[in-house]
């Protein structure tokens, strides 16, 4: 494993970085971002709210456990798994109430990941967002953070597909709408479910580990899921893209 320290940031590359790329002047034609934990530091807030509601419902789950098990999954999928494990049933009304409470708190507390706006200005490739968030939450967070303009109409939520992450459907939808082959898309993800979805879609994927909910072991989790590189400072992304170009020239 090769580690390159760059100021206070860490860039972590696999032992043979980018060895599955082939020489091509347009190896990457579009970049697709997850939202929570990649563009906006919202995952820790949403998970905290969901855990609080679960605990009120009698579930003794901790925030660390919830982060480790369900980051990147839809709230619906997380609650469904917990209900099955505990021989319980959550009503749709309960789920809707949790999501409403969570959105109100996110609108007050969520902030952009440091460096995101600078990076979106620098990178000239076509861009999209593909998030397991439901559509209202996704659009409100992007609008509040003033990020919508960078993606135009290419904002895709879990509501738009039958099978959200970790299935590839959402990323394949984004690629079709961008009119870019999946193998020429680069995904920026922060969760195991998201990395698996991107790899299943046949895309390249970098793992971002610079959000508030990430722990020191998370780089290895994303690498095991298929991330080709992990990094903890969003301002490194343009340099990573340049490194990819150098490795394939």
C-alpha cells in the first residue's frame, strides 16, 4: 500500500493505482458524485436523527453501529432490515415522520464538504449527482448549499429507480442521461453500498473519507468494496484526475 502525504491531507492509493485503466485521451468523460458525505456533510446529522427516533421506538442501536452498518443506504432499507432483525414492523407514517424531522434539522445544520465548490468550479467534465436520498431532501440540500447550478438537470435520487444503491440502477440511469458509457464515468463515493453500486455499474470509483462520520478504518472498507483510491480532502480530486491521466498516457 502506497501512502502519499500532502500537507495535512492524506491520499491513499492501491499498490498498483489505476492499473485497470487503458490508454485513451477520453478515458473519463463524466464525473458522478454521491451527495451525503461527499458534497454535503450531512450523513452524520441524518444518521444521528434516525438513531434518536429508533431509540425512542425501543431499538438500542448506537450511532457508531448505525453509521457502520447503514451509511449510504436509504432510510427505508435501513429501517426494514432492523425491523426484520427484531421481528417488528415500521409503519410508512413512522418513516415519513422521521424523514420530515431529519430534513428540518439538515436544513439548519448541514454544510458543504470543505473545498467542494472550488473543485466543482475547477473540473470541467460533465457532472451529475446520484444519491440514495429521496428527491425532496436531495434537491433542498443542493439548493441550500448553492450546488444545484453545477449539475443542472443531472440530479438523480433513489425515487427514480426500483433498486437503489447498492444496486447499479441509479448510476446506470445517470450515465444514460449524461449519454456517457458507464466505463467512462468516474464516481465519487463515501459508502460501501455506493462503491459497490458504482462497481456493479462498470464505473471507476474513488472513495472519499473526509466527512464527519468517517472513521480511520473506513478507507479499508471502501477499498475492499472496490474503490480504486481513497482520499480525505476534496481539494485533492483535481490532482487525482490528473494522476489518472498521467497513468494512462
